[in-house]
């Protein structure tokens, strides 16, 4: 008996929309903004969630889901502990890839490029805008490092909370801040019938302008 919970047999047909070359702006960030805006307007869960893939100097790749925290024509921003696994990877190999998937819209965006830390003042500004509990959590957690148990983490959080109890402003931890992925390539994927999906890949040229071509699904 075939089980639809078996990945081998699971199928899902697409056909909500299409993407044509005439729909493409000269700058791919404009199309990204259109798609992200629609994801917000349709109240999709976690519209800014993305997979970030990094690679260590050895070539071993790792990935995780994080949240996009800003973007413009210069790049796509996210924040993390500099000593986390992704931070260590980026220190050894400053290239990464991001992917967004909005299944309700049958759309995917892939972004590739070089990553660099954003200026400290920008990280300070974002840190100050976070909820106080998140600011304390950035101090309490040694992200990606082993801990004995949950109680250890909560104890560290309580200790930090007590230390800053009488301080209105909590400073940004020196090992926590933002990165920006400067895109060299961006692909837009729109699900279509019969698995004949629409795929367009933008590539940044040496002049700074973007070329675009359709890819076979």
C-alpha cells in the first residue's frame, strides 16, 4: 500500500503563477522586494526565514535557518555570534549562499556571494533596537558551544540579567554583530505545471550591472 507520508511517493503540483522575462527588472533586488512584500501581505509564517549555507576552510558545508534582518542593493544582512559555527566558517571562508522558500507562493530565491562584517555602529544600532531579553540572551549564550544542560543556560541568563539589572542600556557583546552577503548571483524560481518551472539567474558583471538568463528546470 502506497503511503503519502513516504517521501518516495509524495508529489505536489505547482501552477499558482508564472515568471516571464518581461516581468524581470534590471536589478534583482527589486524583484526580491516584490516577492518578500507579497509574502508579508499574505501573512506567511516567518517570511524572512532563510537557509544560510557556509563552508569551512576544509570544504565541509553546514547550513541552518536564520532570519533576514535587512537588505538593499548593497547586500543582505543577518546577525549572529561571531564565534558560532557560521561565524567560524565565514572567518575561514568568506563566501556563503542563502535560500528563501515560500511554499504558499510556490517560490524560491537563491543568493550567492561574498560575506563581510557590517560596521560596528550598525551592529550597535540593531542591538539597541532588540527586545531586552534578546540583548541579554546574546550575552548569556556561547552560541554553538556545548553546554551541560538547560539549567546551565538558564543560570547564565539569570546571572547576566542580575548584572545589568540597574542598567537601562545593555551594551552589545563584542563577539556579536552583523554580516552582509554581497550578491554575485541571484536566482528566482517559480513553480510551474509538469515540473517545467520558471528559473531566471541574475549574474553581476564586472561593471556592476546585472545580466540575466533563463535556466532549464
